[in-house]
């Protein structure tokens, strides 16, 4: 057998036949290897082994589920970064003008290297390391901003203000990259000090927490924030905003649920492989329960979700909904509550991400949406009765623009309104406005 064929079999067969290991004695692995050998020996064109390998991987994983996949070796590091939301860079959010091609700073990360260098919202990136930004697309600039901790990025910035003679003002600045940690919890708006105001503007007794992802510290930070607020003022309501939250660390979401529950099951893992022989009943393999003690007893909670709310955030919303501890407001969640395990191949040539289990809400209902699922099936989290609301595209665009302004640190002038968007949250954010009716109604659903 040719050496090339041996290499293909050594790599392809273990990856493709992992799920069939128990059946390998029946000849599945041998049959697959024979197909590969016939292709290499007899196909009228030479076959690239790498292309053949990826084609085999595509076919294998397409028969499983839409979250299992083969991972290229060069992409393995991104999974760790996605979980920690930590990377070495300068700390800016950028956007490209579709007409002019200008690369603008949407917002610097508060306290990050770019912020400390004086870069502010609205500034334009004129050049990066001596290369004009107009010749680069947005992804290329983002790549240039990231690198080794302590390494330098040389920028030329066009400031938002003009000189006395009406000409653009430019600033040359050298910024050292640092590990940037994105905040997982944000409040209603930034104060001039850079701290968050956790009280909802216009509703002095309602707290507002936006959880953008679940990091290692989210649970403890949430506890500290709420205990501090409760010590200063009586809470009449709490809004937890999980819109756009695609997940994070499971234990962090469990700790958030634990704050509001008393010795109850938060989430369980179920697996059809360990159920009955017909695969119709899933057996609970593991479950997590809340510890004794809870905070904010009797305080109504609204949880905001949308179609991008997924994974751990769905677990949190489902748990609080099942126990009647929170009212869910918004639109149906994404439906991704499965357990993936990433296994690096022994050859070091990549890894496989395989769905091994599914999360199950306390009621026993499914959370995970399969490729064969229908809208009428039980998956994801649906808003409570009378609290379903999907904003129009225009409402969504207006809200995003308004929200960006509130997230910026601004030094306000005397007598300037506190709200930079000239709108109270209940009017600028229609989903949040719908949630506020929960706290005002005498009969809460």
C-alpha cells in the first residue's frame, strides 16, 4: 500500500469511525478504508489527500447535528478566547462606513489602552503602522490591532474636532497591547466616572443588569451588585437583559440562578443513549441544584430575550421561568442548549467538536433545537403569555444607536439632561418598555 494511502487511513479512519467504534468488528472501518484506497488507486485524476480528508469530515458531521464539526488546528485557540472573552489588543470597537470606507471608532473599551491614549468615539483610523487605513478592510485592521501582550501599534488618528482654521486634527499615538477583558455585566448607562448606573433611568426603584455573556466572575459580580443596591434602596423590580447573549460558562449561569432559588434543580443533562432501547426516553445523567438561601425574595424579575439568546442564557431564562421566579419578555430564544466536547486528534492535525448531551430545563422540556425541529415543537424559551414582543427593524436600529450613546463615558455640561439620547429607556427600548408593565400591573402574569 502506498505511503500516502497509509497516511490517509491513519488520519481519516479514527475521526470518521469514532461513533462506530463499537461496530468496527462488523467491518465498517475496513470498508471505509477500502473505499479510500480505491479512490487513490483508481480515480482517473490524482486526489489531494487534504481535500479528500475535509470532504470526508464534511460528510460525516453533516449526518450528526449542526453543532458538531471538525476543527482545523489553526482555529483551536479561538474556542478558549470565546469562553474567556479575553485577548491582547488595544480595546476599541470599530465600524466601516459603507460609502466612504472610513474606519471609525464606535467606542473604546473603558480603561483600556486606546481609552488611556485619548481615543474616543467618532475618531477615524487614518493609518495603522504606517499603512493607510483606506487600503485595508475592517477585518485586516482588527487583525493588526491584536497581537502579543506588550507589543506596540502605531496609529494616526483623525480626531472628531476641527482646528481653529477648520482643518482636520490628527494625532500620532503608539499604544501597547494589553489583555482586554470585555465586561460581562453592564448597567443602564455610564456615569461620568466610568462606573455603571444600575438603576433604570426614570424608574428609581428598578435595577437593570445587561449580561452580555457568562464569564467566570458573572455570578459573583451579579450578587455583589444586587446586594449593594438592596442596601441603598428598596428594589421594586429587577430586569435581567439576556438579549444577544450567546452563552459562556455553565457554572456562571448556574450561580446566577442560584441567587434567586432555594434548593431547587436548575438544569439537568439528559442523554438518549442511556435511555430505553427505543431511544424515546432520555435518562438524567447529571443535575445541578440551587444551594439554600436566596436574595430579593418577593421582588418581581423580568428577563429579556431574543432570537440570539442561546446556550447558557437560555438555561438561565428557562430555569427562572419554570419556577415562576421571572417573567420572560421578548421573542423566542435560539434553541442551542447542547453539550459539546472538543477532542484534539492525537496527530495534532485538528480536533472534533462533538455534541455529547443536551441540557434539560427543570420542567423536563427540551431546550435544544434540532435541524429537524419545527416551530410548533418544544425547544428554546418562549416569552410568557402577553409578553411576547419582536421589534421592527427600524425600532431595532433606533435602539442600537441609542444604546451605543448611553454606553459611552461623557462629561456632561451643566443643566444637560442625564439621558444622552433624549429618551427614557421605556420609550427608546420597546421590549424593555413592555417589561416595565409587569411592575406596574397589580396582577403579574
